C-alpha cells in the first residue's frame, strides 16, 4: 500500500513521467515540449501505459507546433 501511495505521489508531482531523452532532444520548441510533457503526465495520472503516454506526447507536441506556426504566434 505504501508503494502505491509513493508512486501516486511521484506521478502527481510530475516526477514519474517524462518523455524519453532522445525525444526531448529532438524537440526544437521548448514551449511545445513543456505542453506535451504536461499532457503526458495527465495521461500517466489517469492510468495510461507507457506506449500511450508516448503517443500522447508525440501528438500534443505535433499539434502545438502546427497551431503555433499556423497562428503566426511568436514568443518573446
């Protein structure tokens, strides 16, 4: 029971799930990488397995970059 509580606490704190290192190093947009990581943590907290978490990260990152480019939004 204690292990489950610890795992849940780490997940809520955002420590348990991060994209693979090679995935983050290829991410050229840090803001979109942060958005994708947040969506992936949401999926992890809701019980998604690691393959689904990675798919969610990939999709969230791709969509973020697409909409930033489409809107012409430029960060300063």
